[in-house]
C-alpha cells in the first residue's frame, strides 16, 4: 500500500471547467458517459493526463470527438493514463460500465433497498468514472439520469432540475444542473421509489426555498422532526453567521445502508436513515438530538465545506472541525448549553484523548495517510472543533464572527487550507498568536499542570502553569503551544469574584468588559513551557475554577483539594466546571478503589462523595439534565486511560460497587426522582421535556442496580406502560444490567414487539452487545447468526460489533475470546466493506495498555489480520499501525 504525504502536494496540471455526466441505470450494468471540458494548465509539452478509477470497465475514450488510439491509453488497477494530451483546451469523453448492484463497499454508486444512491467522499467518485478525484479540481456539473420509470420514478442529482421526460422502453430521464462549481466528492445521484415530505423556508432576503425529505412511502410520517430541524438550522445560520441558503431547492434522502452518518452533497444531502427517521415510538431522546445535530451539521456544510472547500484531504478539519463546532453551537442554542458542552467534552475525552495517546495518534491536520477514509476521526472532527472553539475563546464571539466573515469574503468558491482560515481569523482581528498554528501539526493531548498560591499580605493569587505535549508516533519532540486557560475565582460564599487585573511576566492586563460590567472569567494565554500568572487585588483566599467551559483540549492536573472540589461542585457558576468537579472526585475515588480491589481489600465510598451527589440531586433549582449528568460516574475507559496498566475487571467491579453504594444511600431521593418526573402522554423531544426524563431514567438505572424485587418491578412497570421509546428502552437497559429470567423475558418481549423495525432492533442488538454480564462473548457470537443481524448493513455492524467493543470486560476478556470474535468479523467484513471493517479494527489499537496476557492475545489477532491475503488498504493501515 502506498502512503500519501501532505508535503508532496502538487496543484493539478489540468483544470476541468465543465462536466456533463450521463447515467444509463440498469439492472445488469450501468453505463456512465462523462464529458469534460479540459483546460491544460502547463503550456510546454504534451503531458499525460492521469485519472483515478477503480473497479471500472472502460468502454471508450474520445478527444474532441475522435476516438483515442489504444496506444495512448494505459489502464491499471487504480488509474487511467492518457498520453499526449493537447496543450490547448479540449473535450474529453469517457464511457465506462459499472455494476452498482454488486457494490457492497457502499462507496461510489450502489444500491440500497432497491434504490440507487451514491457516496463519493472521500474517494468514491473514482468508482463511478475515471476522473481527477481530488477536492481542488472543481467543475460545473450537469447530470442526466436515464432509468426505468416504474422501478425508479424519482431521479435526483445536485442543483436544479432543468429537463425531464419520457424515453422509449418504459424509461424516463431527468437533467440536473448545479450552478456552483464543486469537487466530485460533493456529487450525488439518487434514483428510486421514494416519496417526499415537502415544506418551504423563506430566507432572510425573501427567497422561497423548497425543502424535500425523501424516504420510502411508509417512512414519510417519520420525517417531521428532521424537517423542523432543517428549518431551525437554516434560520440559525442566518441569525448567527449571516449565511443564507443559495439555491431554490434543498433535498435530503434517507437510505438504510450508509457507511457514515450523512453526507453534505450540494443541495442533495444523503443521510443514514437512523439520522432522519424518528417517531416517539421508534426513536429515543438521544436519537432526536442526534437528528437535530446532524441535519444541522450537513446543512451548515453548504457554506463551510461546499462554498469554501478543502484543497486536499489533509485539510479535512478545515471543514469538519469548523462544521462540528457550528453544529455544537446550534444544538446548544436549541437545548441546554451547559449540558451540551458536558456531552461534547465527554465524547472528546473518552474517544479522542485515547486516540491521541495511542499508535493512531495524528494531528488535526494529518501528515500522511494510506486510506483517507481512516482519517474521518475524532481527532479531525472533535479535536478539530475544539481548535475552532479556541479561536472563539481567544478572540471573543464578535471577533470570531469577524474572522468568519473575512474567510468567506476571501475564499468563497475556492479550495483552501487551514492556513487560510487561520489568516482570516487573525487578520480580521489584527492579531497573531505565533504558537497557535501548532494545534494543526502537533498530535497528542497537552498536559497542563497548575499550582496555585495565595498571598494574603499582597492580596495576590498566583497560578503557576507548566505544559507538556507528550510524544506521539513520528513526533518525539514538541513545542509549547497556546492554551487558552479560562479562570474564575470564587469567594468564600461561593460567588464569583470580580477580576481586575493579572500580571504575567512583566506585563499587566486589566480586565473590563466593553459594557462596563465586571469580569468574572479571565482567559489566560498559556504559551510557554513554564509560566506564572498573578491576579491582583484578590481580597480573600479564593477557590480557583480552572479551565472553565473546558477552554482548551488538555489534561488538567492541579493541586486542588477534595474540599475545594466539593465546594466547586456546590457553587461554581460555570456549569461545565461544576460538573467537572464531581467528575474529578469520581475519578479519584475510582482509582483509589481500584487499588484496593487489586489488593483484595474491602471497598468503601466516603460519605462526603455521597453527600455531594445528594445535594445536587435534591437541588430543585438545577437543570435536571445537568443533574443526570452530574450523577453519572466517569466511564470505565476514562479511568483505564489513567492507569499505568489498565485493569478492566477491577475498574468494572469498582464502578458497579460505587453505583450500588450511591443507589442504596440515595434510595429515597432516587425514588422521588423517578416518581416526580413522569413523561407527559404526548411525547416532546425538546429540552424542557427531555431533562426530567433523563433524570428519571438515570435514577431508575441506579435503583435497579440493587436487584431488589420491588425496584425491578418499578422498571418492569415503566417498560410495560411507557408511552415513548425513550422510557421503554431506558427501562429495558436498566433491567438488562442484572442477569436472570426477567432480563431474558423483557429482551425477548422487546424483540417480538419491534422485529419489523430495523432501527429499533438495532438498539436491541446494541444493548445486548455492550452488556457487561459475564460470558457475553458467546451471546454476541450467537447474535451474529440472528435474523436481526446482517453484516452488509453498517448500522447493524456498529450496533453489534461496535457496541460490543465498548464493553471493556467482554471485549478484553482475559481468555482473548472477545478479540477473536472481533477479528473474525473484521476479516469477513473486509471482503465486503473495507471502510466499516477498518473502523472495527480501531478498538484493538490500545492493546499495549493492558497486562501481558491480554497484550499477547490482542497482538495475535492483529497479526492474524495483517497476515491475511487480499486485505484491504483500509484494514491494513489501522492494523499495521496498531502493531508498531
Ligand atoms: N458526511 C461526513 C460529515 O458530514 C463527511 N463529510 O461529516
Ligand atoms: Zn461533516
């Protein structure tokens, strides 16, 4: 396999001005005719034109209408090379044949439930026709689709419908024209039996846009929330960023077989149906929230990604980090900002920090890849979003907006790099942070160590900072980089102190808000290996709230006492840090108990921890969704990451133990939370209704952990009487914690009730797959044969195998059976769908974090994978890099 490097980037030597595509869709094969107006960029000599292409049957090549001689054509497995091209503009016509019905990779043109659809990002267009499949080749697309009218009544592509009509033999055609130049990864085509929910949106300049969400007829009623979310997103982007939609039509199509969540193709978004279809009886609160977020995300790409796109795939975070940041902000404005931040940071810490600490660690802008598909990662997406958030933290909201405006003003219609974004941000604010760009090139999570001291006599409070960016593969040495550290100081009553000035080195910074109000959170710019910041005029010894709102994606190590953490848990005005104080206490407790557990000593949870949680639980002034988050202990993998040798069994035992202690000590309060927060008969996914539901269901899970008949009955009652799927699944999940007859009965009952609905049965698969009950490996092996599973459908693979890997005790089973199970699936799946197979290899990558026995077992499976003949580049890259 060939590795591709950022440093080798060269601009293309041929521009493609216009592209006319003709698809003759058929059951045996599909004929694709591509007519390109080519403009050579180099003047001297007749250079060859090298086009990308995979699994294509070449029929013919014409230059300016003349058939090109075979001696000028070289076809290899990955390329079509055309020799002696004219040095003046010319027309190139290429005819190829493909077999979408046999395309199980779900890249390029393929069939899903009988309908034709496409997925071209990152490099799927090359499976449709020979082309310069790279994002800096932008062209004006016109697409003609011909197909059987009965089988495929709906024909869609990007842009505007400019012509349609009947052909002979029961066929019909449609012609779509996209007025905006675009790279081929944004191309889309859909043909099939679909119906749409239609609505309209009037833009800020008064244009009416037709919005259509296409699904199979029976699913149309389930698209209401997606449509509401789309309209909300369109309005939000106008209000917050001044960005208006630019065509008169916006289509979304839902398909059941899709590798990713969704795809932002120009004016024809294609979605995994799980992120479009929802009804109170078939989707949970979490599903509704995900739909809102992803509908927003793909819509926002219209400006951040489509109007301004990436020069090359190394720049992926330019559009993804930025668009994730935008969807996070959108969801925050629609729901609860604090809770959304907590959820996003959880995800970052659990998945991205762990990636950053392992063999697959890579910068937000990677330096190299074998398969680009492997770099649609939490680092590029979530850490990338944190980098964008840091611009906003450093420049302020207004400054950030100025930067965005300048970015669009300069680069609309262009394919650019992360430097251009950075330059727009800094230029618009007439500033420069020299060490900030390192966020794009240095991998690894910085460790920020803070020690604090108060000088009563001088009335000063000093924070000593030390930063260290750990080594990562290929990057043994790192430079200090700019970490925005947001700090608040609490007085003895728990109120925010007003901050007047801070001295750093020799310079003094005074704080005052433009509106004259006092500043209670200061953003310190930590950009040296060691640095001191001294707050002046601090009248009493404060409790410092450090890294408010998680102002930088770092691991914070501080000398804060437990007493101060309890104080912050009770008082911090920063909701994120209030939650974080509890998490820090939880992590400490779990690590301490793990040591005891490993020594075989008795476990005990101190009263202060329980009391801290009790006061949160009974505080009626708090957002109930926040309370639910505060009650949730840090995850097992988060704790594993903090141990020198991860011990999944001990961590699991300890976490279960603490959960039961909390449940038995807070029994009355938890019961009250369950009883006083019933769902309304009429389901409503908005925060107001979701919040009490989430608290009730967290409380229920705690209570059921005690495995007492009366509490089990409480959950059974909720299971039987639930009027929405959120409550039903929550009860099912609570009950399935405890092995036994009740568990088997409700699981069987649930399957019986929902077996016709794939999206719901996937939850049933996932719930069993991620279960921590002993011996679950065998159970999951059996589920592979269950009619509810189908290895060809990515959602099912994610639900069964993806979820299984999240259960540390079973995936990391001591006898290696969990590793063997996943490797078996990877090898089988790799022949069908390499992209998804590679994703299932990732959980192996942290194998060195475990004891020798587990290391040997995991390594053996990785070696078994890499030594398999005919392995895809996708799987090879992840498996071989994991072994290094
Ligand atoms: N569809 C993926 C996303 O929107 C890749 N662009 O993030
Ligand atoms: Zn995206």
